[in-house]
């Protein structure tokens, strides 16, 4: 393999400073901090939802109330989906405040498409906002991953109860 192609690559600091100069937008650092804050809040919310589900599930198991844990799982899913919708709205408000798009509906659709990484729309962003879709998409990917892990844990609990019932029932 010819390694001479790597000799012309810029250093990381050069690349970073060129990208930073190209953006020409100090507001992008505010958006990065906002994304980290939203992910932290989302993580805490999902942990709270999953923790409440597991505590409620243990309580119902101790009281011998069976089947109600599926209702709690459904409610947990609704709360998690609601948290994602709230984050899309938060991104839309942030983009409206920064005047990324001329209209509010366009901003909401942009935030939703970027957060869910659908990428269906054809949005023309000014050069200063070209990195915005990357930031919103990363926050959506990580938030959905956290939610998926929590829902997997809750589903494992439900399936564990089902397998325990079949194992303890006499033949």
C-alpha cells in the first residue's frame, strides 16, 4: 500500500481551526453545549422512567398482581416517546431563537428530520449552520440508543416474568 497519500493530510489542529473558521459562527458552541445538556437530561429522564418501571414491577410482583406490568411498560414507552418529541420541540425552539430558518413550521420539520436522521427534506442552510444537522442527528442517535437500552431492560424484565411462570407451573 502506498502510504505517501497520508503525507499531505493536515494536522488535527489545522483541520479543526479551518472548520471553525469556515463556520464563522460562535453560536455553534452554544448549540454543542445545549446538545450535551439535552442528552444529559434525556439520560436522567430515561433512567427515571426505567427505574420507576422496575420499582413498580417489583411492587406488583410482591403483591401478586400479574399482567399490570404490561400496562406500566406501555406507559413507560409513552413517556419515552414523549421525551423524544419534547427534544424535537426543544431543537425547533433553539433553531427559531437562532433564526436558522425563516418560518417556524420549516424549523420544526427540519429539527424532526435531523433528530430522527430521516433526512428527507431539502433544506438550504447558510454556511454558518452547515454543521447543525450533524449535531442534531448525533443527539437524536444517542438519545434513541439510551431509550432503546432502557426499553430492552424493561422488556427483559417482562420476559423474565413470563419464563419464570412457565418454569414454576407444574406439568
